[in-house]
C-alpha cells in the first residue's frame, strides 16, 4: 500500500465524477484537470501513476459500453472457474485467498464471543476500515464516499455482540497481502449460509472479468433467486477481496455498490487497465 494512495484516489475520485458528469461531451484532459484543480501535466502524471494508463484510455473503461463489452467478451463462467481455479496464462491472476466461515450458530449469536481488531488504512481506493478476528480478515469497508463514521457504524452493526479493539498492527499484515499482490490473505467470513454461498461464488470471478446476479444465482443452485443474490452481494463484508464490484446487471449496467458507485467504477477500471496491460 503506497502512502500516497489516498491522495491519489481523492484526485481520481473527483476526476471520475467529472468524467461521468460530462460523459456525453467526452471531456478533454485540460477540462478534467481543471475540475480537480491541477495542471494538465501534473494531473496526467498523478493519474497515470495510479491507474497505469492515460486519462483518455481510462475514460473508455468507465463507460456503459465497456461494461457491456465485458459481459460479452470477458464474462466469467462460474462453473468453469470452480473447476480450473485461476484464469489462464497471460491473465491477471487474483490473489490466493484462503477462507473459512462461521457456523450458523456462531452467526446467530451476532458475533458474541468474537474479538475483532480494527484499524484505518490507506488503499488505492481511498481510506478503508479493515477488521480481523484471529482467524482472518472479516471486514473491509471503503469510506471515500460513505464517510468514516458511516463505515464504522455499518461494520459494527453486522456483529453487534463482538468485542472490538483498535489494533491496526494486528490487521496490517492481512491487508498488506491483500493489496501488496503477494502472500496469502486469510478471510473469516461472517454471514448466513446463503450469503456465504454467494460470496464464495464471487471469489471465483477472476480479476478483469465480470458476472451477473443471475449467473451467480445459477452457480449456487438457486436460479430464480437473483434478487436475494443481489441483497447478499450488497451485504458482502470484505469488499474488494470478495469482489462484489464484479457483479453487473444483465444488461450491462453497474447496478448498485454498497460503498458508492464511484468506488465501483474505479475498481472495475483499475482492474481492466491491468488486465489489458498483460493480456
């Protein structure tokens, strides 16, 4: 995690908002740079450092047309992903994630008996609240749009009976593996059995690819449960590592995102840039 990531994401988030607002006019580099208060040269440098591509190229990843192309060209087949694991040669491989889930009884107790450490961290997508039990990372919330207070309240409300302690040093190694691109990330999934099935299916969608709510419903054996799947996707407690941002509407629309659509757009475009760079 780069210390400048939060600053860079703040610039990028404002740029994305400006690009989205002016999408029909295809705003120029000068116009987008002016909207975030930077010179064109400085903005180009900051943007390219964060995204890995030029602002003009990145704009293409933010469009509805791109989302539709993803569905047509890079739509993940979840059954095949279950069988083959990581995507093929030349693809951007996902991090290796080892996970275990709470028992239904543990979930019913609302986190009672759990010790959860938490801390705030700088990430490529702005400030993030990370939480962990001794068994692994259990929560990751992005606060760039939601705000820190709302993110904390949201996370704690999921497991109201847990004992919480601010201890970023206990969480940092797990988050470093998540964003550093090396090592194993351990997850401790705290959710109802149906939710965990949905989250497990999401973890089979490779980086740079997408799926739909109806595909997930079929993959977990409940083909008529698209709406329930959408709710479970929205309740994902470990954003990014359980990649709910890769779930789109069937027609190619982004749908919703618990931590803000700007964050979802940034994640999808960030992954697409890296996918194309090595494809």
